[in-house]
């Protein structure tokens, strides 16, 4: 007989966990995990709350962004991400650091009309009423305008097949702005319906924030790129070549970009921001010219290596769950930031640092050397090795013909047996 999940959202936390335990036949130890990571306040963040799911948080170091030293908190479960970001930042620091630019910061939302017989004429009608519609938008969220933000402009785009997108651009100030933008869009949609004598299909923000672009750049003397037997000039040439491959081959571009987002996502999570929104916008931007390409570009003239990364990164430092997330607020303090543009600059620089370290490793010693050491460390811990046993277990794992959980457990057992015999 299955457990009773009826009205699950109305049940108390104790009732929910009891139902889940019954359905999944959980042991007492497994049930205890719900309590171990339980946070009362988080009932208000998501539905059907059971417990928190912890992820490791660490600190990337060596960053200098716009002449300001930064320590960068990162939340990630993947080994080598923080080490790579710190390594890339260290190289760039020796060359003077990252330079970032951010021209404006506007979120965009869409009101979509359908079944139009003359979309161009409807678009012209909407544009004639732009001033009125902007006032409607601001009236839906007057506090935003008082803080210096508010609706900025309207753009129309004929999508084809009778569809028209009316794009509203809004300066959302310190917040990511999803909720306030959606409220403004719904108000404008009602007015659009009256003006155009239509029933709008939907109104919703877009995560493709092309009016919120931020760029990081760096210039590195090739001598700083030397890696073992590889000269700095050769490493620079190889990094530039790898960058070219990511521009012409979507298979390579996908992994190239995943590495960049390793860094950006980790900082976004650490600061309480919606990393999924950043992912979708960044990948869309990577395909802006019709082909999916590497997000960064690296070029060399034989003397210096130049790197550049530009992305839409609409984040916030207030609003949403940030105000009740103590660690997100603490991490803003660690970063030394107070505004959303400052955070965007950190994000894009972290992505470029991550990319530099990955490409340098990839074209020289190979990506596995440092990465696999950290993977083996995770494997050893999962197999039950204690911190004191780790050094020996890692040495033996690196020499083992099989590097899997069973082998690791056998090595741990053998080590402990040897220790017991020695103690006796």
C-alpha cells in the first residue's frame, strides 16, 4: 500500500517526512538526514519543503578586477573549478588584472500578440503609443522609478506566422528584477490589448538579457604562460588555436563554454542568484549569429595573449531569496560589493579566468592531471578514507590498475590492517 500524498503541501514538516519515509522505506539513519539539514525559514522559499541540500563553498583567490583585489566565494560540487579559477586569476594578476566594461543594465520582457493579419501595422500602432505604455509600466512599480530605475523603451519585432513581440526594456536597479518586470509587463499588456484590440497571448520576462552585457578582457605577456617544457609563446599560440576551434566547431564550443560557466555559476550560486537564467542567456548569446560558438576569444601576436569574454549577466544583490539567505549576504561582504554591476564584473572575470586555466592545461599537460587528482580525492572520501589516510590512499590509487570504488575500499582495508598489525 502506497503512502498518502494527498494535500502534501498542507502537511506539517513532520508529516511530510513521515510520508516520504514510509513510501521509500527509509532507515532511521536516512530519515535523520532530513533533520540534519533542516532550516525552518526555508519553508517559505520552496513548496513541499523537506530539507536543505548542502554544496561545498570555497574561495577563489588571486583576482584583481579593475585594479581592485577580490576574493571570490564559489559554490560547486566539481573538483578543480576553484583551483582553476585561482590559477587563471594568478596569471592575469601578474599581467595587471582583468579590465571590465558594462555600458548599461536593462532587463527585457515580452508581450506576445498572436493571430495578427497585419503585424507590421500593429507594430506601428504600438510604437505610436510608446510614451503612454512606458508610463503604464512605471505606474505598475512606482518605487522603482523613485530609485532611479524604471521603463526605458519599447521595441517591436515581427516574428512571423502572425506573431508580434513587444519588448519592454527596464532598468531594474539592484535587483535581478524578474518579479517587478513581470508585474510591469502584465500592466502594459492590458493597455496593449485595448490599443490594438487584441488579446495578448502572454507577457513574461526574457532571460536573453542583451541589454545587460558585461565584458572582461586581459592582456598577458606570453612569458607568463610557460608550462613545463612548453614555452610561453607556444602556449599562447596553442590557446589561440583552441579558441579558434571553439568558434568553428559547436562540439568543442559546448565544452569550452561549460568550463566558463563552471566559474560563473559557482559565483552566482554563492551570491543567491539564478544560475539557470544566466546559463540560458549565455548559451543563447553564444549562438547570436546563427551558429553556436565559444563564448570567449583568445588571440596572440607572439608577444602577448589577449582574452575577451562578453555575456549577458543580469544578477541582483537584493530581492528574491537573497534577503533571507545569510550566506549570500555574507558572500557579498567577502566580495566587497554593494551593487549588481559590481557583481556582474566579478562574474565575467571569473568566467574568463576559468577559461584561461582550462585552455592552458588542455593544450599542455592535459586537463586530467590536476582534475583527476581531485577526483581521486573525492573517490577516496566516498569510500570511507579518513583525512589522515588520504595521502597514502591517493598515492596507491594513482598506481592502481583500476581506480574505482571497490579498489579504493580494498586499499583502505589493507591500509588499516597494516596499521593494526603495526600497533600490535
